[in-house]
């Protein structure tokens, strides 16, 4: 009786299908979206920095105690209507802190963006939120659309 050597390239279609199903079943993606609320204030980038700095400052001591990084950033893609108001913010890159991502996303969804009178149309704005804790103080930088 002759036994053919094992060749990894020669797989039955059923085996290939099983491998494909197993590999795709292990991949999940969660996308977080944030919507504006008329009950919340609106923010320019400067106002967002001021509000977020106060919030992040409250998180600095707990972050240090938990030995979490003292700085980080998150990125959002914000859909903006023709008047310059955010209509939705999508988390594109996490700060690796769900609580901070939540507050950053909530503020990003409440932002307003300047519009020139010639280009009054709906757009998307990339928004980056960078933070750093230094003792009991915090700095936050909000950059919209590379401005």
C-alpha cells in the first residue's frame, strides 16, 4: 500500500471551507457612534478643550493609582451638516479607555465647525482629542480637520 506524503496545499474544498468559517467567526468589530442631544451644550474646538480638560483632570489621580498611561489620544470622524453642526461622531481610534472615549465622543457629537459661505454643504471632519495628565492638572488638545 502506497501512502502519499502530506501536502498542505492539497486540501479538500470542505476543509478549506471549514478553515474559512473558523477564521471569520473569530473576528468581531464594534463601532461606537455618538449622537448630539439638544439638552447638551455645543462646543467649538476651544470650548471642547476647556470642558474636556476639566473632566480629564478629575481622571488623573485614578489613572495614576490604576497605573494607566498618563496620556493618550482618540480619533473621531464627525458628520457635519451644512450649518456646521455635528450630526454624528464615530470613534475611529480608541484612547484605550472606554470612559474617556465616551466623554470625548459625547463632546465631539456636540461640536460646531466654521463654514465659509461658499461651501455650505454637509461634510465629514476628522477630530483628534489628545490628553495628558501631569499631577493634578490635565491638558487636552482638540484638532479638527487638520486645523
